[in-house]
C-alpha cells in the first residue's frame, strides 16, 4: 500500500462489520516508513469507542506517528509509505474510494500547541464548515449562530466568549484557545478525535480544566491521546498503549497497566527507570 492513495468517499460512513467487536479503530500489521527510516513495526491494535485511550512511551517511540496515521496526516510530510490496514469503523482508510478531506472530517485532530486561526472566535468555529460545505447548503446566519453557540457551550466557553465573538481568537488564554480548537472540530461531527499532547502548553489549572472537558467528550467521541505525562495518563485515560521503538509493547486498562504491567519494559518505563 502506498500512502499517496486518494479517493472520493466518506470512510467513516460504514458501520463496523459483523464480528469486528464494534471497534472504532483497528490496525493490522502496520509498518510505516519515512523514506528509508522505519517508524512503525507490525502495529496491530483495537481501540474501543467512547473511551479515552492514551499512547505512552519514551520520545521517538512512534506515538505521534501512530496517532497521525489514523487520519493520514503523516502524508503531508511527503515520502511516507504505509503497509498493512487501518480501519475506522470497519472501513480501511487506504481503500481507493477514501477521500482525505472526508476522512479528516470524521477523524479530527487537536495539536500540542493551540493553533486558532488569526480570525474571530466566531469564524474559527465555522471555518471547517465553510471549507467542507457547498455554499448553498451552508445555512442561514441564524443556523450558523446556533452552531457556534452549541460548539462553544460544549467546550465550556460560551459564557466567557458570547459578548466577544468578533474578537480575534488569539486574544484568548492558552487554555481557552485549546478549548476553541476542540470546539472548531464539533460542527464537522467527527467520530474520532485525536489529541497530540493537548495539555503540554497549559498551566496546572488549565490542564485540570481541559482534562475535565476531554472526559466529558468521551461520551460522544472516541478519543486517542498522546501524552508524556504519566499522571495525566493515569487520571485521564481508560486504556493505555505503551510503545517502544515503533512497536506496541502492552495495551491494557489504565489501572491494570500501571499497577500490574505484564511486560518488564512497561514496568521499567512507568517506574521511571528509562524514557
């Protein structure tokens, strides 16, 4: 499979097949190369819906590469080759009929540092809709107003922004900016949200509030999060995947992985003996 394959269908439109265990994400034997460098080795994993799954492991172990494979955003870097299968709700995202824009609507991404667009708070929320929706189908201003309010309420930003929707999003605090970046995904109705160290730029209070928000969102979305913060992994995730040198070493419920890891490599990492 060459990662340059593109297409024209919504990959998340299919339900999980019979016997798939209703997994949101399923990978089988995934190898990924940046040019001649192999970053992932035979990765096979099942990720359940409506929970928070954390990817943990030392720097350079493949966490972010795996995360970015789920919406094929790795391909933006060029010279990327992927082998194996990655299924989102039962659909292989490398099938010939898969549209990258539709895939990235269904599998949203929140980055390490908040990246609001340098436009108004209001326009940030509807930017994705404007980009993905034909103008005749976009709806009236009142409809857009309702969409903006709903998204901001869902991330607990409405009360602090309702009187300043025309202000630039970059005037918000870092915590508010990260919440806005999450809110920006919601009008597109994703089914999976990927988060690459979403709290790393925040102070302790901001981390606590964003973690609370992420916990609430799992009722509606499958959330996969990369974190270097072991405390955060324990607090905020239901399951953890420990990676090392591009391989999955252990995948278990969070409490089980931290209290009774099966693999010595996992135990060494969570005890701080390396990483």
